[in-house]
């Protein structure tokens, strides 16, 4: 089932997500819904918080040439190491029509659980690493616009307020790169 993706300034995007303590059938269903919603958007990553569900779950597929091949589903992910720095043009399914450069770690190591209760550890770099860090920020109630200058964020906030005042829907344009 495709679910609704919350858009900034929805306050639910600021929730800090809870650790998952039990992998139930409902949770597996939720993860499947997240995958469908991500591909439909279209996006390369999605956190449960973006659907208004404050649990530490992320799905990601940065390979949009072969959807499904590199799909990962992560429960309670943590970053266990960070190396280097990279500036990356970030965008978000929850932040309509806006991108900005954000500084992230260039390489990371991640530990997480999968929906079939396996513990996994893996390394990531480039877009994969950046997208993971972006999604993990969602789990802490943080958007990429919380990582840019206050001035830039204020200008964006004003633009969104104007759209809302004019009764225009906060729909992302379907052109350009898939969101995260
Ligand atoms: Zn996002």
C-alpha cells in the first residue's frame, strides 16, 4: 500500500523515532509499504518518520537503473564509523522543490537489523553513504534544511508559507533526481 509522505513543515517530521523492539507481521507490512511508497514517489530512500511513524526503520535503493537489486531494509540502524567529508547536493521527498549542499561523512560503516532478524554490518560511500546519513537524520527528527545556514532555511520556510497561504499543494515536481 502506498502511504502519504509528510511534507515540511509538518511537525511530525520533527519526532525522534523509537527503537524497534519487536519485529512483528505488522512491521514487515509497514516495511513493504515503505518500499512501495519510495518507488512510487519516486525516491531512493525513505524513513518511517516521513510517513508519520516514529520508529527507527529506513528503506533505501540508490540503484535506480535496476530497482530492487540493491534494495535494503534497515531496522534500528546505527553508524559505527565515519571517515572524511563530502559536500553533496541534498534534496528530500518531505522538502518540496528545494535542494542545498550539505556536508556529510564521505564513508561510513553501518550496523542494523533486517526484517528477517539478521544483524548486518556494511560499509557505504558516495551517494549510498550520503543517502543513509540523510535517512538516519529523519530518525532523529532532522531534515537537511536543519543542516544549512539559518538564512537559507528561513528563505525556504517563507517560500513554503507563501505556497500554503495561496492554497497551493506541497507536491514535489516529478522532474529531476529521485528524492530521499
Ligand atoms: Zn528526506
